[in-house]
C-alpha cells in the first residue's frame, strides 16, 4: 500500500512538472494585419480606420486568456501557483493593454474634448483595471472577457455602414498622447532592469525647473538595486510589455499609415518595432543570469534594458516628428 502511495505521488509530481514546463512557453508573435483581415472577412466587412488597432487589442488579450494553461496570474493551485515567469509576462502585457484601452476611450474614439465617449469603450476600459490576481467574485479573467466582448462590439460598430456613432480618429495628436504613456512605461522598465547590478544614481527629479518643488525631500544620491529574487520577474514583465507593445505598434502602422507618411515617420516606427522584436528572442539559459556589467557571466536584464532603452529613445524621436514633421 505504501509503495503504491509513493509511486502515485511520484507520478503526480512528474505530471505537474511536465505540465509546468509546457505552460511556461512564452506566446509567439502573430501578424496583426492577417488577423484583422481574417476577422473582417469572417464578418463580411472591410477593415476601416481603427479596425486593426482594436482587433489587435482584442487578440492580445485573448492570447493571455487562452494560451496553454490559460491566465495564470491569479491561480491558487499547482502547478501554476509555483510559476512566476508567466504571471510576470502577463502583468507586463496587461499594463500595455490597460494603457491602450484608456487611450481608445479618451482619445482615439473622440473627436474633441467636448465629444461624448463611446458606450462600448466606457464598459470595456474599467474591466481591465481589476486586480490581476483576483481569482473569485469577480475573477480577473472573467472581467477581462467582458472587456473583450465590449471591444468586439466597438470593433464591429466601426465597420458598420448603417451607423456612424462609433469612430476611430487617426490623428497625430491622439497618437502622441498614447506614445507619451508608452514612454513612461518603457522608461520605468529600463530603470528597473538596469538596477539588476545595483547603481548609485544622481537624483534628477527636479532637474530643469528652478521653481519645481516636491512633497518631501529626497537624497541627492540614490542607491538603486533590484532584489535578487525579483530579477527574473522584472525581466519577464519587460518581455511581456514589449510583446504586447510590438503588436500594438504594428497595428498603428496600419491605421495611422497616412499620418505617418505625411510626417515622414514610417521608418522611425519600423525601427522601434525592430528593437522590440529583439526582446522576444529565445532565452537559451535555463535561468535569468545577473552577471556584472563587464563580468564573466551574462546579465540578461542589461541586454533587455538596452533594447527597451533604444526603443524608448526612438519613440521620443517619433513623438518629435509627429509634432514637427
């Protein structure tokens, strides 16, 4: 009897291990244009301005919810509860999803500041703000699914010739506002990734404005270091954010084609996409290494920070083109 119990326990452990390995594979990238065209053909409509961006937001969310193992950030049972890389990836992607959903609601779908917000986006955007670890009453994936349903209604109404209340305005100012939020996300990720080796940084919070003030005093030099236990989490959060943003920018290239061409900014956007594609290369090491900057071992966080910093610098330049081009 005891032998059967030991054998059964060992079998369960092996199955859970193999399952955890399968569930730990990162989602692949996909063609946003092909996905949007296929959905449009299925619905018997022609993709219009904003259709690709909205559909890409839907597809990215669906990948998080329906990949092998499903959405795992809020799982409380084995083997998901022991995995942290995929939940970190999901959170990074979710942050980008939240930013784009908010931009859709307050900018892309509205013509002027006094215009009425779209009723579908008014439903969809708040659903993404639930705690990503909430597992019951309501569950995170349940709320995200409701958001997807509302986004589908908005996407379909964009292509409906019988009504014109749903709109997507591909204007340079709308794109600049969203890219401004993206800059802050990438800047934060780059700083956290670079802190994997520990750094003494000069406090520049009030630089550039003599009259600037802050709530409480801060030291002139800051010692910044990401905890050893959090290095892989930050790495995969950045990987997830880059994965989602990569698809969103490809969709922007489709829907904002005329604006980008007028500003002579298409090549700049493609360079950003190329930098983000590099963040999705296969990690051959069995663990995220944290070697010093010029030490014997690699530092995967610094490599990721390099790609993200280059993408962020290119986004800043793109924003300038959208203003001045």
